[in-house]
């Protein structure tokens, strides 16, 4: 019998990468395996005749130093040894003098170069870092020259300092761009404010002129329009003050009412006609009222109003009815007219498209 089972979870494997240390000049290459996210161990400093070891770098140009305290390994990489050539004495028979001022100059300049090289290219804009790289190259060339004067060292130090001071981070450059854009917008806003103030002053001037001037009354003209209770009207004769109903704002309205009179530009106009197809396609309209002053209905005025069942004609002056004005209305529709005009309107509406079942009362 099995009394219990112990299940253990196998630890996840961590990726390992190879860090290769390339010292150059035929010096034996060493490497080490480092787990992903760990730091590489600093190997013993390599030796090279006539050169001083400057440390390990990420690039062959030895400009980006590898920091063993902070840099971590995330892939296979090769680190390159940096070297500074040692000064050879002008007289081979003369031993090196540690108190030689030329050596002090080189050491000082070399230290400045190493400090400049510790600045990482990815932290700065390409344009400003290229200036620093050029200054570093010039300083190295001066440092390796046979003679190094105070003036030469001071010149190279100044160039390194100016290049370092001129470095711009990517974020700083973006901020400067944003500040420039903000300044432009600010100026635009100030210009707009000035324009607005000028416009306000001009408006006040015009208002003052208008207040002192006689404003002519609006005159009624043919074609002037107005909408009353969803029905559209337009002037057909300004002198006689007559108007026409020619449409609706919304074809889905359930009732159509043509007024006897409407106000347009302060004038009372009689509605004497209904335009052709004025209310065609109002399929949800159940009733319609035609004002007492209407004397003419254009063709197909109520064409296709299939739910139109109640029609009231209030006026006694209706003289003209166009073709198919009732085509498509409900077969059960009733057209109510003044009693005195029943026979006359019965003849006027005959054959205007309605079904035989449509009654005129």
C-alpha cells in the first residue's frame, strides 16, 4: 500500500550566456558563463608590453566602459580591453624619470580621456555625443604624440570639457522642442488676443454708427420663407402678400395642417396655394387640413400618403386641383368640404387618383 506521495516541482532553468574577454594583440582570450540577469566577474587584468590596461569596454573603439558593479548580462557578449600606449623615452639610455613634467601631462590628459569615455553614448543625442567622440579621439592623438606641451594639453582638456558640457540627453532635447512649440503657441495666442481686441473695438464702433443710423424696415420679397408648425411656406407674390405651402420639415409627421395665413418678415400673408408634391411621401400622416384661403392644389400634392384617412377642406375658393393629388391615399379616406361646395368640389376632385371608395362629404 502507498501511504503518501511527495510531488516536487522542477525548478525552471535559467538561460546562461557567454561573456568573452578579448584583450587583443594575440593575448589569450578568456570567457565565462553567466546566468541571465547576473553580473560578470572581473577577470585578472591582462598584460601587454608597452601599454597600460584601461579596463574592459562594450565596443571595439573602447568608448563605452563596462561597469562590473551595475551592468548585467542579457545575451552573449564580447568585452574589449582598452589600452594606453606608454611613452618611450627620447634617449633609450636615459631611465624613466617619474618627476618628468611631460609624464604628468600625459597622465592628467589620459585620466580625462578615461572619464570622458565612461559617458555612455545611448544616454545622449547622437549629434552631441559625436562631438565628444571627436574630442576624445583628438585627445588620444595628442596623448600619444612624442611631445606634449602645456598649451596642447590645455587645448585638448578644453575641447573635452566643452564637448562634455554640450551633451544633451534625449529627454532634454525633447523638452527643448516642446518649450519652443509652447512659446510659438503662446505668441499665436497673444496675436489672436490682439486681433480679438481689435475686432471688439470695431464692433463697438459699428454698433455706435448703427444706433445713430436709420434702419430701413425689411421688405417682403418673393421667395422669402418661413416654417410654421412643421409646414414650410414661401412668398409667391410680395405685393399681394400671398404665400404657398411647399413642404414639411419631417416626412414622418402624423398630421398636416395648412394655415390660412402666416407671418413672414412681419407681414401677414394669405396661404393661397399648395405646391406640387408638397406633402407627397408623408406615409404616417393620418389627417390633413387645408386652410380657407387655398385656391390651388398642385399635382401629386398628397401622393403616396397611404394612411391619410381624414381630409378637411375649409375654404370655398378652391378653383384648381392638379393631377393625382389623392393618388395612394387610404381607400377608406373621407374628404370633408363645405356643404355649399360639395357638388362643385366633387367634380373638381373627380379622377384625381383616389380609389372609388373614397368619399366626399
